[in-house]
């Protein structure tokens, strides 16, 4: 059984009803469920509605157990546990309705503020401990305690954190008890999961205490206790090593805290504290804090879950038999005899991240110069989805594929077998369950963080101030690269490339030009001209490659890509969408799911939101119009980009005291008037914006500051006073920008508006050196035609295209020829 939803389930219609709740937007997604913000008309309130994968309801034993556990969870009345309002089955769908919490989570708090003051860390730990003891008293085990599942109620007030523990593993317990987990699947998050869960032994509340102790260690130190380079190494450390001392990592902590942490993370459950509350009280006592809430009395800890199904253990035993050895047993079953690491295990696959909410380490090569990725991604046929590499300008660019985690592991005799190695990897890595936590609150995420993500291994970039308005510009060396040009006429401005990379569309003022990539030729060739009066701003293309949208007048043209590519000029323009607003549009942007269209209006300070399928079905005009996102009349909204997880829209405000605006895309689809989340100073006249492939950094060109700046997405979301983490002086009047070389570098179009002749160029910037605030971040300039404005990278990453507005041409740069 797969734990992923079939695509139709992920597209549950907003506005439809399930069990009497009206779906108003998806706010989270995990391995076994999707969570929606839903409205309960019976009690006039919003809830977080968790809907399980449809296939789970087909198993009668799972369904009955899930309903029983939902009722048990609803009966737990505790101020630090997310209240469960309702749960059960409706029309074949299993659901749970819970309180909708406004606020962030402790994971985000750690990522933005680092290690917490002892009093705050222990206060959070104590509230979670109290919640866990209450649940354990009713026979419930959480199974996935971690900072991401600790929600902070933004409405609590009083100057003290109010913590809600979310995502009790109801569906996880039902899966394990009914045998529905995939072979080798581990129910938990590797950095926090208890040894007995890894070994597939029965678990009780003491497994939650172990995870809580790991989380408390992270709250106080900024990193998890068993941080390693890979999942297998994390497991080995948990099964064979004592917890590391905490006190050496923080000078203001007493040495006695190490004993408390050691007991809370004892490998043998019987050696831990009797309750989570006792662990929290021991922390308070050793730190000299007040006694806090009294712990709940110990409850008998009957086994309630086999964390790893028997199939996982059977796979390990079978592999051992194949190797001619007896399968290991007991607490150190995966550990083997003691000894130094002698073998390197490579675990390939994408590293788990929390897009938009955490700051990764900034790896650099020797000499502090990042190595350029080798190789490029192949093109895909249209309809196969977005390419694995960079997309057209405006969407999140950069690598999306697998990495390699090198994990040193000891090599006992039975471990030498390749079959055993594969089985162990399956047990440890393949089934790390992500948790649904975050979807219970506005602004959360659903991705879990596992071992090997590199967080905390090197310092993140320090905050910088927004650059002022300035006439100063950089004058570094000129780079020699291979280029080609195509004359398109008019005033080329916006550019968009189809997902298969075969065609591109350029707005030229009163037309949209269609160009084809030519085999062996660097520059594309003109293929057709589509009359489009007033199309003098940006163009974008839907991810399915069906429609091209071009900003025009007070709205946007919707053009059939197929008709345009076939040269059918008369039928290519399908219609024009426009809101009920007397203003001139500036830029148009389509969400990655092809459902929403955003149009910026500088004069009124609004961003219009359309439902594209409804606009097409309603024959355009005002059909599909949802509403306006008001950013303020002085904001002058300009360009837009989406976070890789589809949750956030970033909008630049091109005023002299410009700002970057953060918009909740789910809310924009239902309540655009209240979709604005935050904003931050960005410099002088911020122009274009792109987002790194991991969602961690947002890059903006400041036209009148002659600068490229970077925001920490996590700090921007947390409304930090200092979200800017990098700024690089580039050429004159930078506008367009695009990632190249897998995101390791950024190309910036220095438009040189009103500047001296010969200052029109493209600037090449190293992202890692910029984030390290190195003066060498700017590599050099590439000369262009007059006024380069918009950039787009072809899907294979080999060719970068630039519109040269005053030269009436398209410039093609061979990315592989960059020095």
C-alpha cells in the first residue's frame, strides 16, 4: 500500500462539503492525510479538517479502529492538546475536525531565533510534557513528538507562549495495528524517534518522553542530539551511543543538566523518568527555575503500538539468512559489535526540508568558492509536468532532484551483505513518516526534517540592512561567453519558455512573438507573430503548457499555446481577463497548479486574483474573478514569484522605499482581502523576484539601489525585523534575474535605464558567496544589447535568454561557456 494520495484526492474542490464542513483551502499535506481549513456553518467557526487517504477507509479493521481512537482523542480535555471536535466516516471518507490555531510552530521559532533562553525552552517543554502525560493516561501515544508538532497560539497573549501539541498519531497507530504500513516503514521522525521504535518493539509513553528529551535538547542547543550526515548513521548512534552532553554546547547551562538529558534519552525505556512531567520538572530544578505545573501521576504504560511492522523485521531476518548469518536481536539489533566506522553507505534521494521555513547550512568548497554542478537535466515532453531543473523566470528555479548522503556505519560480520545493507536502509530511511502537524494552523508546513539535512552544521547568513537609493554601480571584469542573437522587432519585454523547451513567447508591445529552439543553433528562430495590441509587459505560461498569458491594458490576454505555435494568429488569442478596476496592469503570474492568475496594479496598489479554469469556462472578461489583495496605494506592486511548496506568493513593491510582500496563496484563493501576511523593506525600487528551489531564500533586484538582495524566507514569515541576509552591488538599474547552473549562480539583467552607452550587461553572482557576504560574490559582466530586461532559462539549463528591449532583439547565452 502506498501512503501517497492519488492525484484526484489532492484536488478536492474548494467550496465542497465533507461531513457538513465546507472546504475553504488546503493548509497542509502529509503522508497519510490532507488538512483543509474548513468552515463549520452549524457553529459558525473555522476548523482544521484532516481527511485521510481514500484507500485507508477500504480496510474495515483500520476504519473501526480509527473511529474508536478519534473518539478517545476527543475525550482528552487538556489545555495543551489540540481539541478534537469531531471525527469518523462520512460517505466513505475518514476525517477528524480539530481546532484551527492561528500562529507559528516551535520549528519555525528555532529556525528564526536559534537556541532559546532556558526559561522559555523549559516552559515549552513543560507544556508539551503535561499534554503527553494527559494523553498517556488515556492510553494514547503520540509517536511523533518534535518541534514542528508544537504549535504556538498567536492569540494567547499575556507575554507567554501557549503551546498546543498537535498531530496525535491516530492513523499511525491504526496502520500499525492493522498491518497496513508499507514494508520497512518507520512511524516517526528519525531525529526524535526512540530506539525501541527503530527496532520494531512495542512502545508506550516513554517513547514520547525520549522524543521530548531530544526536542528539549534542540531547544537549548539549536541542534538535535544525534545529528549525523545520514539516516543510517543517526540510527547507529541512537542504538549504540549515549546521548552527547549538552552543557559543553552552551556556557550558561550547568553540568548537572547532562544527567537529566541522559535519563530522558536513555536507550532502555525502563531507565527513563516515570512520566514526561517528571522529566520536565527535573529540567526546571536543575536550571533553578520555578516548579511549574505538577506532573500527572504515572499511568500504567501498556504497549500500544508496534512501531515498525513485522514485515520490516522479516526483511532484515531474510537478508541475514541470505548472508548465512543469524539475524541480530535485542536492543542493539542494528548495531553489531563495537568498533570504528569502516564502511561508507550511500543513501540517495532528496533530503527532507521544510520549504520556506528553515535556513540550511551554506556549504562551500575549498577557498570558499562553490563548485558548479556538473551535467544538465534532460528535456521532458509537454504534459509530463514541470522539468526537474529550473523553470521560466518568476517560478522557483534550481535543482529539485536527489542528493547523496554519505553515512559512515560500523561493519559487523552480518552487515557486510549487500542484501542486509539494503534491508537496513529500507527499515531506516524509506518509511520516515512526515507528520501532519503543521497543517493544523495557519502558516504551517507539513514536511518533516530528518537526519542529513545539514541544518546547523555551519552558521547561516547574518542580517544586513536594505541598500539605499544610489547611483553607484559595480565595475568588475568582463566575462567572455558564447552568445547568439535573434532580431524580433518592436520592444521585447517579457519572455516565457514552454515546459518542453521547444518554444518561447516574447511580448513586443503590440504582439506576442513565437520562436522555436533550433537543433544545433544557440539562438532560437522566429516562427509566428500573434497580434496582441498593448502586450508590452510580462508573459507567463501555465505549467501544463496549454496557455500563455500576457499582461495588457487592465488585464491579461489568454493565448492558446498550440494555436500560436501552429501559426494560427486569428484564433490564438482566446480572450482577455480583467477585473472590475480602472487601472493599468503591470505583471501577470500563474500559480504552479495552473489554478490562480495574479495581476499587479501599481497605481492602485492591488493584486487581482482570478481562478483560471473558471475564467476559461466563463469565456473570460470578469469570469473567475475572486477579488483583490490590497497592498496599499503606495506599494506599487510589480513582480511575483511562488514558493516551491505553493503556499506563499512573494510580491515586490517598486517604490523608492520598496518592500517585499508575503501573501498566503490558499487565502488568496478564498479571501484575498486578508491574504497579506507580512512585508519587509527591500531597498530602492525592488523589481523582480525569484525563490531558491528549497524555498529558503528569496532573491530580489533593487533597480534604484543597483543591488541584488536576498531574504530569509523563514525570517520573513516570522515577521523578523531583519529578514535580509545578503546584498550584492551589481550594474546599473538591475531588473530581470534568473538562477543558472543549478541555482549556484544568479544572472542579473542590468537594464542601464537612462545610463551611459555601453553599461548594458548581465551580471553573474555566486549565491553562496553572496550569502556568506563575500566581496567576491560578483563574478563579472556579460555585454548585451540595449536595455536587457527579462531573463528565462531553458528547461535543460543550457541556454539563458534575455530580452534586449531597446535593441529589439533576443540574446541567447550558452550557460556551459560561463567561466
